[in-house]
């Protein structure tokens, strides 16, 4: 998904955020339908790719659309509310998915997306179109291809290097691809008449600081969402169902941080982000050293609230640090950075998921 977000946000700016959001929803819904109907694993994987591509449009374009349809005083609150609803969905999703899989079929978790996407597309009929009218409607196709290839190589490196070996020929080839294609992308963006990403965006220090902090928050969130439920079952000995119910405490607090983030003005975002990360770190340290389940759950709840606030601030505050006309571009950059950071977080928790370690060297590609 991260490979398409960068281009997806700018496509919305150029060709209409309303149009691209509907396209993303349609792709996600069609991908879900094909997943539900898939008779074989390869077709299921292909349908998941389509679903992910649709989702990669929904996220940055949706945020950009919110930025442009609401006046400045209401913009942060609207984005925060949307992120809060997304957080609730994230908290409830695993339980609903597990229940549907156990009671109906794994296909039901895809079937349920179809009417939801249809309803979402229908609800957009009253929304006016918005786009960046200050730039020519010319898509930087070469920049889009270079960015996609570089990010795909990075995703492959992060995903495969732990199994292949970080210094194996296959891993180094992917890393070389990241560096070479990434350098070509930056060179092209400096000289393109209508670049995919205006590199002056990276001279905006508040934007860069909040985005970098958001990358840390998102990577920590991935680790948190994976490790805490497992620790409730293993060290604390809770049954899976009980552990799931207990984990609702940090999940709900994480979701509740979205609306709160929307109330924080962009000029205070860096201070609030630093405070949220420090509180989360202190709470994690407390959870790691406590011998009481109640203290562990409280600490996990505080950590969840802090990380939720940090993640939400990344998306609400950065919208106020750029011109609304280029909101899609900024959202694409931000979502790409934090998604890649989340992928790195997954790599960090992989040893927990696979205690037997990577496959034998004989099974790795050379």
C-alpha cells in the first residue's frame, strides 16, 4: 500500500479528490468481492493487491478531501473525528473478523466490506469536487514510476532481508535498487516542470518534524498492537478471549485520542507529539517491569492513549502546515513515511511471531 500512497495523494490534487476517493473505494470494494469469491490462493493474493491499491488511494485522498471541504476552524476537529472512528474500527476489527471467521467463514470478512464501500460511495453524492487549480493537470508519470519502484524495492528489502540475511546478495540487490532509483527520483523531481513531490515540502521544518515523529509513533504502535495481546496470554496466562476483552482498554483509549488530536493547533503539535511519545515510553517501561496485571493494563492503556495521540497528530497537524491545494501531496508523503515505518515495526516483532527464527540458509535465495 505504501508504494501507491505517494502518487495517490497527488493524483487527487490534480484530477479531483472526490473522483479519486470514489475510485479508491470502488477498487477496495471490488478487491474485497474478488477476495470473497477467490477459488485459489494466487487469485486471493491478486485480489488483495487490488484491495490494497484501493486502500492506498482512500487514505491520503480522504484526508486531503477533509482538509479542503471544511473551513480552517473546523478542519482539525473533522479530521480528528474521522481518525477516531478509524481507531474504533481498528480496535473492533480483529474481534469482528475473528467472530465472522469462527461463526461463518473467512470469506465473510471480505463480503462485509462490499456493502460498506457501496454505502460510502453513495454518501459522497452531495460532496463537491475539489482539486489543486494552481498547478497544471499534468501527471509526472516518470516520477510516479520511479517512486513506486523505489518504494517497492524498500518494501521487499524490509520484508525479505530478515529471512535471506541482511547482507545476502538478494537483500543487497534490493537495497541497491532503493538507493539508485531513489536518487534518480530526487534528481528528476528537482528538474521536472510539474514534479510529483515539490521538494520544498521538506524545507518545512514543522512538517518534517511531525512526520518523522509520526513514523516513530506508527512503528511503536505496530509493535504495541502485536506484543501486548500476546503478553496478556503468555506471561499473564489469560485465555485468548479474556485477553481480547482486556486489550479493549488500550484500544479504546487509542481510538479516543483522534478527536483530542483534532483540537490541538498545528503550532503546538511538535510539543504535544514529544509529550505523547515520552509518556508512551514511560508507560511501556512501567509495563515491562511491573509484576501486577492491573498495573500492566493501566500502563498499556496510557501507552495506547499516547501512541494514539501521536499517530492522530501526525495526520491532523501536518494538514495545517501546508497549503490546502497541495494537501493530497502532503498526505501522500506523510502516509508513505509512516507506512514504511510500520513495516519496519513488523520486522522488529517478527522474532516474537516466529520463535524458531528465519529459514535455514539452504532455503534462502542466493
